[in-house]
C-alpha cells in the first residue's frame, strides 16, 4: 500500500514538472524566435536548442517515463524505442550545453574574428549535428546493444508482448559504461575546463583593459556576466543528472539502491528542464526583456494597458507643469524679493 502511494506521488509530481517544462521552455523558444536580434546570435540559437530539448522532456520524456514503469504492454522493439527516446533528450541537452560553452570560448578568445568564424549557417549546422548525434547514440540499443535475453524469453514462451519497463530492454552496461562514462562525464569535464579558460581569459583582459569605461572593459564585463549565467545552467544540469547516473553505477556494480531513491533521481533530472527557464529569466537580460515584452503585449488586458498609458500620460503632464513652474520662478527671481 505504501509503495502504491509513493508511485502515485511520483506520478503526480512528474506531471506537475512536465507542465512547468512545457510552459517555461515554450516561453523561451517564443522569446528567442520573436526577437530577431537574439535569433541572429549563435549563443541564443544554442539556448533555443536546449529549450527545445527541455520542452520535449515535458511533452515526451515524462509521459514515456510513466508508461515504461510497467504501465503498458508492447512489443520488445516498441518498448526499446520508447526507452531510447528517454535517453536521446538528455544527450541533446549535453550537446547543446557543449555548443554553448564552445561558442562562449570562441567569443572570448577570438573576438575580432568571431563573427566571421561563427556564422549563422555554421550555427544551425552545429544545432543539427547536436541533435543527430544524440539520436544516433540514443538509438544504439536498437542496433543490437540490448537485453536480448528478454527477447529470448519471449520467444521461448511464444509471447509477442512484454510489460514494458526500462530495465527489461536496456542493459545497464549501456547506461553506465557507455552513456555515463563516455557520453556524459567527458563532455561535462570538457565544459568545466572551457569555462575555466573563459573566466581566466576574461580576468586577464579586465585587469589589462585600462579604464572601467573603455569599450574593451565593457565588452568583457558583459561576457563575464553572460558566462556566469550559462555556467550556472551547466552546474544545475550536473547537480540534477549526476545523482541518477551515480545510482545506476552503484546498482550496476553490486550495491543495493532503494527503488524510492531512483524515483527521487528521476524527478530531479526532469526538474532540471523546468528550472532552466527561471535561470534565463533571472540572469540573462535579453531573455528577461523578451519575456516582459511577451507579457505586456499578449497577456495584459487592454484595459490595464490603457490605464498604464493614461497614468504615464498624467505623470508626464504633471512633470511638465512642474517644470514650467520652475522655469517661470527662475525667470522672475526679483518677484520673491518684493
């Protein structure tokens, strides 16, 4: 009975996270698409790619994760295809984060040649490569690295369907030795090294750029602020995803991990996709401004807008009248002496 209650709580929380993923990341995609200036900047194209992956976590991954927890019967390969989708989206997020880190690295190290090097065509080509590579790596089980013993048991029992669970079709050797140790950890380490190089370079440039008001100083201050925000996104990704992979590794190498702990790890990994839009809104000024524009243009009632405009007009008129009085008083200083 207690296990059933935990499963219900897990499902409810996962659904709430999915709704937050969809709404927040849809707003991010809308903001980048609406703002032509952001749409032409490589960094925001990669952020949009990450937002698409996070949006699909809410639309696809969460429903599939609930289904493959033993709630549906499918064919062996149908179950494997569903489970592969759950793997693809985190890989697409990792690749998008790596593209963002490389873009920031180039922006800081070759500022004069950056625009000629990182063109819009190359940017969107990189986005396509990120997604294509994620699909290939995520569908590896369909090419043979799977739980073939489950398929053998199905053939022995003359069955065409199984109760679809993740571990029934996806081997832990693939999840731990390949996905974790090869596809996740090395890119995370590489990204940390890139950001270390970025902040070291920015620190040196700020120390040697002279006056605080110079163009170079302002440029590197902006780069540092944006890099700090994007590093926070990366750190949160690691904090949210590594516990689940550590639990997989611990379980694979012999120790026992409670089933409830896996539920917490899965919820945490899904919650990462819901948190990212909040970070963008709080830390990245261009996205924050685009959010405010969307809010005022599409969600505030016309009556409120007219009231706001009216109050602004009234305030402006009052200010003008006060200024006129001040001008008149300054124009006739003798009157105060009579």
